C-alpha cells in the first residue's frame, strides 16, 4: 500500500436507463453520495447529472487500495 493521488470520473446509470431520478430528490442523492465519499477521505471535485445518469469526479490522496472506494 502506498500514498497515491488518483482522479476518478464515475458515471452511474439508472436501471434500464429509465428516468427514475426525481428532480425533487436529486439534491438529496448528491448529498448522500458526497457524505459517503467524505467518510472514505475522498475529495469530491464535481457532481451532477440528468434524470437517468449521475456524474461524479473525485480525487483520492490517501493510502488505500482501489477496491476500498
């Protein structure tokens, strides 16, 4: 294990690419994901999306394995 800084761009899609992310819940979903990333010592650079896709860009600079993210 070593100290590395990695930049990830992660794209989540809804099941069967249906428009299931309600706009009224979108902000809560982003906050939930942000909290998870903070708990794992990741720095969230950007988050956004559309009703069927969510995009995140995050930076990790801690000693960890990729499987821990």
